[in-house]
C-alpha cells in the first residue's frame, strides 16, 4: 500500500526504476482513479464503466476523418501523383506514434491525457509544451470546421441573408438594422446547431454522434464519385507526376489529415478494455487512409490542378450528387466539433473547479462551469472563423506546425525520454529518429510556405 500512497500524491518521476515498478505492479489507487475519473476530477466518466471497442472505433474514426477529407484532392494537386506515397508514409508514421503514446500511458497508470505524458517525460516544462501544441491544434481545427461549413453552405444557398433590428436610430430616424449574409451567416448558424453537442461529457454517448460523422465521410466520397460518373464531370484531368515546390503544402495537409493524437489518450481512457486500444488505432488508420486516398484520386482525376481547397466547391451546381455531398457536410461539425474541443474544455473546467473548492455546491458549480466554458469556446471559434476565412492555408499551417508537433515529434521525444534510448532496440531507435527528421522537415518547410501564402492573400 506504500506504492498506492505514492500514486495518490501524483505521477511518478519517470525514472527507469520507477517505470519498471509501475509496469510490473500497477498501482491500486491509480487503477481506481482510472475506473472512476469523475471522483478525482480527471475527466468524463462513462455511465456503463467505459466505452466499448466498437464505440471507441467510431470515436477514433470520427476524430481522424475530419475536414482534411475535402482538402486532400487539393493536397494531391500541390504535390503531384507521386506524393501519394508520402500520404502512406505519413499515415504509417502517425499510427506508430499513436502506439508510442499508448505505451507511455501504460508506463504510468496515473497518466490521464497528453499533457500528463509530457509531465512524465520532462516535468512541468513537458506538460506546458504538450498542452500548448495540443490545445492550439484542437482550437484551430474547430475553427476549420466552421470555415468549411460557411463556404459550402454559401455555395448551396447563395445570396442568403438575415436582417436584424437593432432599435430606433438617432434623431428620430427609423429602426437600425444589421444584415448578416453569405459565409458569415452560415458560420453563426452552424455554431448554434453544434453548441448543444459540446455540452455532452460522455464519450460513450458521443460515439452515437461520431457514428453519423463516419457515415458522412463515406457518403461524401460516394457522392463525388457519383458526380464524376453520372453527372457528366468525368475523369479528364491528367495532373502532374511531381510538383516539388508544392510538396511542403502537400505534406502539411497530409499530416493534418491524421491530427487525432490529441484525443487518443482521452479515447484510450474511455475504453472498458484499454489494452485493445492498439487495435483501435490500426483499424482507424487503415480505414481512414483508404477513404483519404480514394477522395484524393477521385478529386484530382476530375479537376486536376484546378481543384479548390475544398473539392465540394468544384462540384457543379444543381446536380443531385453535388447537393447531397454538400448537405452531408452539415453532419461534419455536428459530429466532429464536440470530440475535438472536449480535451481543451475539460482542461479549462478542471482549472476552474480547483478554484471553486469542494462542498455540496460543487456539483451544481461543475455543471454551470461545463456549460459556460464550452459555450464561450464555441463563440470564440466563431469570431476567429469570421476573421480568418482562408481554409486551405489555415489547415496547411495547422498541419505543418501543430499537427506535426503533436502527431510526430512530441510522441517520439516523450517516448525516448520516458523509456530511454538504451532500453529500445536499434531498429526502434532508427525508426523513431527517421520520424523525427521527417517531421522536422515538414514543420520547417510547410510552416514557411503556408505563412507566406496567408500573408500574400490577406
């Protein structure tokens, strides 16, 4: 029970001796904390003791099959046909680093999320670094959802506007009105629709929402295929074999497609059988890569180098396939926004609850803080989405800088620090070093290219 008391005081120091003890004999108190996270303030508790394997797969697929699906043809047009090989490389590397995160969590049962892994590796500095990249990535991805919806709904319903009365004007004039139209209007409306989903705290419940998002991702690909075959668009574009100048942008967008690492620890902790999470990762990455590759090939064959940052913006107006594809994107923010902002919202809520103290009023305060924090998060993402409408460039920047750090570099660095190079095989060290080099190149070149394009277009 001495070890259990140590666990109750906080995570282990990460030394090799401590790690060996943790692996050989899991701590009782840490195990109980994982069974009942609500009691310890770690995060949402599942009403049935944890999410099932299938539910976790849906949550994982939904987290990976994000807005990158619509931008993947544009990424292929930037890099050329040969860059498809890089898509497979990025997918394999990100799947492997996801497994590294799971191993880091298994090394210390008290670890609840990505920031805890950073703390286990480098203490407070590691926690701050992981939190900064993690939450910035999640926040910008949520903004990308809103920009995407505003663009596509404006294409579907051009000229839509709403006039809001603001009271009587000065000097006895008529009532002042505010006209909201186009993309701005749809961004606000979509935010109102997704707001209630952010108030859900159980990932087991969110799995039902995620299932609709997974289905929507598959339907969009089928609709694009239908447009090419039945609506007369065809596959007439040849495209380029390789565009070296566009590879940084392509790699950034490819990496962005696999930016689900931020929620992997949350998904793992939500499972009934956490040991099966590695299977969840493999299934999710294989299915998502197939879906991404299919969309990339279809979109590039249809429109070639003229494909836009969202392939749905290229689809012909008035066609059944086009309308269904755009209508289906309505499901994306509804199903994906909440799982993405949950880690960020939970971190803010826990910080506020620490200041609220304990007592009989804690339950009501917890619910009030939950609703307030998540509502303010939605409002802030709406404001940024209205101010920065460059979807393609923003997603390339997120992928090149934040997603590379969260999905490639940090998992490798944390893993080597926690377990030590000496305890890893030569092949494992070589593979990890290769991923670090690849990630560093993508981060440097992709960030420069995307920032340059945003500055030129602003």
